[in-house]
């Protein structure tokens, strides 16, 4: 089909899921991943796989994100990009206020100044609905996005490393959420 042995003999076709709205994916959700500027398909696919495995109910895409149904994103997600509900924000960062109006506490993941250790940020919210916000590698979340959040959280790092890959950092946040919500 493609002229060279890229697919190792495996091809698939799947219908594109029906597009959901932010209010639809928030309904019944307790933990939501919120992405801003995540435009690398491998990171996007990894975030979906991590979300599926670590009890994240939905994904909300803010400004500048890549298509989660792009071939590489679906492959890296092991198909979970087709299974974990997601929605594109219609108003960014305005839909963050919509999340808060629906009872979500928003946590901005950032190694920046004023952030608290991730475990400390999540512990008091164990019984609450939360949105975990992650941004593109390099620039991270925009300042106006972080201002819309209640707390800025960081993963404590060693040896002078400032941060982790966005998919890895998201996985750690999802795990800490699952652990603290027990």
C-alpha cells in the first residue's frame, strides 16, 4: 500500500469517534488531562496511553495541540486515542473557567517558581475533581493559562534537571492522582 515495509503487514481502519464537547467529557469525570500546545504526535499518543492506564477519564485540548487521531499518535497510544474521550476547547483558556464551574480544581504542571511538589498539590484534592494541565516541551504552559489554575505543581528533580518529557510528567501526575485518590 505504501510502497515499502513500514506497517509490518498490519493495517487497520477505524471510524473517527464522534466529536464531543468539553461539557460532554466533563460529565461524570473526576480526573481530566488538559493539554496546551502539545503538538508532538508521539507525546500525544503516550499521554493517551498513560491516561487510559492511570484512570484519567478524559482529555481536553487547548490551543496548539496536534490531532490525536493522526496515525502516529494512534499507534503510540496503542489505540487508546480512539477510546479515551476527548474534546477540543472552543474558548481557550475560557473553557478552564467552565471546568471550574463544573467543580474541577485545576493544577498547572510547571517546574517554575512558586510551584509546590506534586504530592503536596494533590493530597488535599483527593476527594475532588481535578484537571491536570501540561504544556508543550520547552515553553510549557502559557502564563495566562497558569494564572487560571489554583495551584502550580512540580515534580521534584535531581542533578540540576529542570523537567521531564511532557508525557512522562503527565504519567507521574496521573499516577500520583490515582495513588492519592486511592
